[in-house]
C-alpha cells in the first residue's frame, strides 16, 4: 500500500508552527520512500504558497558527515526556505522560539545566487554564480519526537527547517574559494564553547555542498532547479545543538574573512 501523499502533506502542514509532534511516516502501514517524500514536499510547498508564503531558496540538510551516525541519515537532502522563515540578523535583537518544537541551532555558510548554476560546473564556476556570502544560523526543529526519524521523514517535513537568520553579506570574488573549504569555527552558548568544527566536514566545503544540491535537483522530476536570486544555506558546520529561551549563542570563525555572529533567544 503506497503512502497517501496528500495526507502526509496535510499532516506536516497542520503541525508546523504549533509545537505539536507527529509519528513517523516511515513507521506506518505503507511506509514512505525517499522518492515519495519529495513528492509530498512538493504538495507541502503548494499548501504554504496557498497561504501566502513565497519560496526564496533551498536549505541543504545533513551535509555534515560527522552527524550522519547520530541521526542515522547517511546522505544530504534538501528543503525550501521561505520569505516567512528568513530574517536579517541586523534587525533581530532576539529571536522567539514560539511554535518551534525541539529547536536546535546550526551555524552555516549562506550563499546568495546571482545566476542559476549548471550541473556540469566545478567549484570555481559555481562560485561565479554566487553574488554574496554570509554567515548565519539556521534553526531546525523536529516534528518527530526526540529527533528520531529516517531520511524520508525529514524530507517530508521540509528538511527540518524552522528559520534562517542571515548575518552581514559580503560580495563574492575568487579569493573566497580556498577559505570556504578550509576554515574552523567555534560555537558558543553564553560565552562557553559548546562545539568546534571545520568547514571540510560539510562535504568538503560549502561550495561542494552547493554542487551536491545542483546534482540532486538535476535528477529531480518534480522540483525546479536553482534559480538566480535564491538563498542557499549549505548545512551545519558543527553539531546541531538544542536551544532554549534565555540563551545567547555566538560563533568565532578562524581562517576566513567572516565575523562571528550572535543571537539571543526569547
């Protein structure tokens, strides 16, 4: 018995923003395959657009190979980013976690596309498609209890996307390619280092993650390819850490011309 994809999309849509959790689709009769989950994601997107949300980019999930074993998800996937979920850090003194369930923070590199990338591009050519680079926080959430799921569940839930907070944007030039693949990051909570990592853990670097996404979309018969103007957060540089109201999270970057960022949660 195949999954009822309209029902899958309806259930996720009804849960988003409520703080309510649902059972795994993959554990139900009929289950849910990865191909079906991307079809359900398209249906979820239609529902979000119908209520006035507008797609502004894609997020890449599970690009950090060091967390694959933790979540039992062993390959990257992706979801949509919306105008309703993107915020400018300059205008965000504090961010409310209301409506997000089991939220976690992910420090990321965010790319703004000037033109559509092609599947045959190497990383130098991909960089020429990027108009700006920023450091940001993605806030992810799990509509499935205890962050336990399979890959199709995460895709059906829009790759766990909750919000994206984008720091200062920097104009792109060729000088960014090497640093993007070779910088270190510290993630801090209330001034204490919680995790340390390296950009190479993200599939070899953010441009490699972008290249992987372009390849995924080339093989996708339903969803459109990346287009000029899209925002692409390229995946968490550290482990995704649980957050709660009252905490202040920040980063320090080493080996790249990007300042650390800071965010307090209400």
